[in-house]
């Protein structure tokens, strides 16, 4: 069956939610699910996904494309333009969501989707394409390495509630440390005054 790559539309919302669920939610019974990997996927409602897809039309620096076979969505890719650094005016292309349904992998679908990022980078005059994939997805990392990506950075994620709790704990520890230092200083002053009085 012929493969078609097109822009995602709001009507794809339910199908894309199903695709994301299959590709990133993971199986709780697998060994990978028991590691320290952070699963950032939180399933949206169809209404939320539909609205988010509608907003893509107004964002000239972000695209979501889907691969279809016989009108069935079998893969997706998100690409966006961003400055290389805050000090640059030139842009780079970032691939942040490349998914292919497990039943349709190893058929060249990921390569067809990645061509969207390459074409956009060339049109934008960008010499760089960045891509990230879930740390536990060996297939994704093998694919990216095979087509020419090298390791550049490590992307980490954390829940806000965990960061807030850790920040509060560290702040509390610093306050306790300052209180102990003040007490020691007062004791030293007290001892010095006592020795002066005895002399």
C-alpha cells in the first residue's frame, strides 16, 4: 500500500492519542518500566488534543505530520524551528516526537517522516537537526544512530511536585545549618566573655 505523509489535522486527534499510547506509555510488566525512566506521557482528552492540533495552523515554527497507509495513521513526527542558542539568530530544526506504530515498523516509515525535518531544515537554511527519543526506547536510538545522529546532550525530566519537595527540603536544611552556626557563634562569644570576667 502506498505511504503518504501529510500535515496532521484536528480530525486526527483520537487516532494520534491511540498512537502515542501504544508508543510511549510502555508495558508496566516490562523490565524497562521498573527503571528510573520518567514516563512524561499524560493522556489528553480528545477535546484537548483536537484544540491543540487546531492551534498548529497558527504556529509557523512548529509542524506535526502523520504517515498514513490506506488512510490509517501509522506514524507521526513533530518538528519545530528554534534558535541554536539565545545568542544566535540562525535556527535549527528539532525533532521531538517521532513515533511509528509497532505493527508498521521496519518499513521505512520513520525515514519518510524524518525527511520532513530534513526538507524543513534545508528550506530554513539550518545546518543542524536535533532529535530526542525516550531513553528506554532502544529502537528509536538505534534508528537515529543509523541515519547519522550522534550523541549531543542528555534530556532529563522530573515531576514538578518532586522538584518542589526537594527544593523545600534543601531550603530547610540550609536554614537549619544557619541556625546551628548562629548558636555556635553565640556560645563562642559567651565563653570569651566568661574568660574575660574571670581574668
